C-alpha cells in the first residue's frame, strides 16, 4: 500500500526516472498520414525524419479511457493514486483520466491538471513521487503540487510557427502579426496554455534572451531545478546545457520531447523549464 503516480506520455522523463519511482505512463496517440501509433511505439528519430519529409500534417489525441482504467487496475484498489497529466487546455487527456476514475468508485484516485507539459509536468511528477516515497500523505502531496505548478516557468523557441498555428495551439493573433517565418517569438505556458511572450528576430537571440532571464533568476537565488527540453535538436540542447552549467551548479536534466508535443511545435525547438 502507498502512493502510486500515474501520468501520460508527455512529461518525457528519462526512462530510468520512471523505473526508479515505478511511475505508470499512459501514452497519447499520434496520426501522421496513414500511420497511427501510441507514443513510444516509434522512436523519436524515425518520427521526426518522417515529419520533416512529408506534407501530411500530424494530429494527436488523448489516450482511450480504458487505458487509464487498466493503469489504475494494475495495482488494485488498495493503493492511493495521484494521476498528474498534461494541461486540459492542450489536450483532452485530463477528462479521459477523470472518466476512468469515475468508472472505479472503489479506488482512491485524484486526477490533477498540471497546467503544463514536458518537464513542466515532469517536475511535478518527480516531486509527487519523491514525497510519496518519503511517506507524505496524498493531501500533503497535492498541496505541494498546487504550489509547485504555480512556480514552474516554461520558455521555448520554435523554428517554425506553422505547426502551432495549424494545430490550433497558438492563435495567429496575440501580437504575432507579420511573417511567421521571420519572427522567432519566445513562447511560454501560462495558466495552462501557450502564449507568445516576446517577439525576437532570430532563434539565436531568442535562446540568448531566455538564458539571460534564467541566469538573472539563478543569480538571485530563485531557481531550484532546471531542465532543457528539445525537439530533435540535441546538439543545440547540449550547447545550452554547457552555458547554463557556467552559472548554475546543480545537475541539469536534458529531455527530448516526443511526437505528441513535437507534432504541434515542429522539430528544432529549444526550451527551458525551471522553478
């Protein structure tokens, strides 16, 4: 008996972390042309190679309710479950998990909207898992997660805004008037949805800007953890890691974002997540 953490596949935590804390992952689904698969069934490298070479636009969908039911039933009704998922403003996953919980009235299940994704979700999962292992009660963990999700900052830069606009995750409005191919806005996840924070004319300058913001926060003692997220841009991510390591002494996690989120942002994304 204890706390069991259930989540979806969009945190992109390293496999060793998922294994260490026995975190159960329910995958989202991706469709690209005639190919439909659950996240994790195709390697990121193969998927992004296909995405770069096709004119088909990808779509994603939340997991079937039955997949969440199976994840809960795997450990039985004696456990206490905290299910933390991608923002409900970005996906229907939250409602799928809620529906699954409603089908298991004898189970103690709390479904929590992370109001984020990628490592914005991942940091919350790790916090819940660590607290569960330390013996904290469910209500104490949830209280801490509510505080944490308000502190997490997600900043990222895309190569091409077309994916976000066509996928409906970013409006053409909101200060992005102009040639989408020339503007490299700094984007963030604010209150669970993607917002344009600042317009910059080059990707390099945009990355410099979010690094400067992080450095200022870190030098003033306001940063506890940092992660770098990337979409098929490992060399850039490792370069960013070196730059952060020059002013931030703690380990920096590098997370490769998979097809669900990468489908909507397109390849080439560099992002920072910290709190």
